[in-house]
C-alpha cells in the first residue's frame, strides 16, 4: 500500500467512525460528536426514555438561553429531529 492509499483509507475510516450512529438509552441514535456536545451541556442521554423527550429538553434549553451562541447544540437538535422524522414517522 502506498502513501496515498494509506491516507485515503485513514480518511475514510475516520469519516465513517465520526458519522456512525450509536444506540443510547431507548432507541436514541447519536454520533460520538453529538453525544459529546450533549454531555457538554449536561444532557445525559441514558436518562431519556425516548428521542422526543430529549428533543423537547434541548428545545427548552435553547429557548431559555437564546442570548448564547449554541450552534452546536442547535445542530444536534436538528439532527435528532430529522433522524426521528425519517425513522419513527409512519409514511
């Protein structure tokens, strides 16, 4: 394997690992990065019975802290809402 192949394989592995969703709590799927962000704001995903209650609490937190820059947490909220819609909504 030459150096270019090694670099490409490592980038692919890193990207897949970063974007892979792990299951937490009761069917709550998050990437490692999303879990880190939630922990930074003291959200323990293992304390939630479903993704809807987690989304609700994140929304409440964002509403209560509108004066702060919380783009990372807003991104997690959006990701959870999209994931919930596409995986838990009967179409």
